[in-house]
């Protein structure tokens, strides 16, 4: 069986069967524009072709294991099971302004060892196939469509490091942004990364319009290396140099994610360091309140809100734009990755 999202494969098999190419356009239209998920219900193609599709292709390889929605209806977390029994998650965040956002996973777990994150705990299981990423996005579209709204933004930032699964991430972005498919605006797709520097040129060549978010989380090498081992390989100097090149090339603002962990990286002195690091850069900082997870054997805790605000104020004083991310999911035990870990 093959994924219906694999356009080349579908076309090859249609060709082998001597079915005219225009049939693909009909299938594509039914699937991506009319959201018909049952092949037998595609009314625009002959019955034999529908049956042949059903025998040879699948629509979803992922199975929904669990869905949980917060009391305020803002967040829905979906736990999927892959065909080889790995659990991955994606999260829909609904905004009153209709800027509905989906965070997707690109790997089954993660090898990056960030100390504040639970995902690496079981190590990397495997890279997700491009269609497994697309299925997460497609499933969220289906949920939101039923609610009479749409998905506006996709962020590659849940489980996994996108640059370690570059080709599948690329293929999935190309697919969702294709006009005849989900037709997402490229700038509404964000790739969030620890920043594997060798990929920089490829990224700006492949995705000049796609937004880039960097997991920064510290303003100096000492703290960053402690909480993100990748910093030993690509320290802040190398990181910032490569990002300067990126900005020169694309003229796009870089989003910096900074998770606020009490007594670890939230000292006001570090706010000034952060300002120095980002001074004169095309940057936006996103402060993320830390979400504790019960398997932490070291005692990380969330920075109190008033300290985050003080920290933010330092950056604002120097005209560096920033936002504090709302915690939308406290009541559903759905801080990053918790459902999958429990499973
Ligand atoms: S924060 Fe991201 S890159 Fe780091 S371990 Fe977690 S999932 Fe991996």
C-alpha cells in the first residue's frame, strides 16, 4: 500500500494502469479541496478507479489514539499511533482572531537532549515520513473545517528536530503549500530548530518565504550548553553568524524562542546579555513559560510571570520586539509531549 499523498507514486501507478493523467487532477481536487477522505466517495471518478484506489492506497497511516481538548476550547491535543507503534503528538491552538495554529511532530521522539524537554527521554525512534507529517496537518484541517473555521499556521516544532529530517519536512511543506493541494501561504509555515548550521544555505534556497524560529533559550554559551548540548557543536557565535547570513540573504525576521526556567536562564542580567546578542538584528523573541513534567529528576520550575515581564521589559527598552506565549493547555495535562510520554 502507498500513501495517496505521494503524488509521484500515484501518477506512476495510474500510468502503469493506462489511466489518463487528468484523473489525478480529479482525485487531487476531491482530496485536497473537498476533503473527501473515503476513496469510494469520490464521485467524480469511475467506480472501478475508486475501488482500485482503495486497494492500493491509504489515506491515513496514523491512527488517532487519543484526543483531548482544553476546557476553554482553545487547545486540542492529538495523540497518533504510527503503523510501527510509536506515539507522536500534534497540537491545535485556536485563536479568537482565527489564527488557528498547528504544531506538528517531524520525528518519533528526538535525539537532541535538551534538558528542559521530555521528548529526548526515549531517544530517537525514527524520522517521520513526509506523509505522516502531512496526515497530522490534514487531520487538523478536518477538525477545524468541521467547526467552520480553517487552519492558518503550521509550525514544525513539536517532537523532533526538523533539520534532522530535512527531506521529509521539505516534501511535506512543498505539498501543503502547493496551490492544487492545501495552498498554505509559505510565510504561514514556520520551521523551529535548534539550528543545525550546515543546513542554512539549503534552507534559504528551498524556503525563502518560510518563517524560521530558533530555539535559543539562553544568552550565553555556558547556560545554553547546559540545557542544549547541541551548543557544544554549534555555539552562539557560530549560530549568530549563520543567522546574520540568513537575514542578509532573505531579509526575513528571525523568531527566537526563549523558554523561561526559574533560576536557570531568567536572571535579569541575562536579559541584558540577550539584548546585546540581538542588538541591531531583525529579531522577535518569544518567551515561553516553562511547563514542568513529572519525570524531571532535576528540579526545573516555571519562572513567575512577573519576572518574565521584567525580563521582557529589558528587551522592549532597547526596541527588541517580543511576546510572552500564553499557556493555553494547563487543564488538559497537555504541556508539550506529555500524552506521548505517558503512553
Ligand atoms: S526541545 Fe525540541 S529539539 Fe530539544 S529535545 Fe525537545 S523536541 Fe528535541
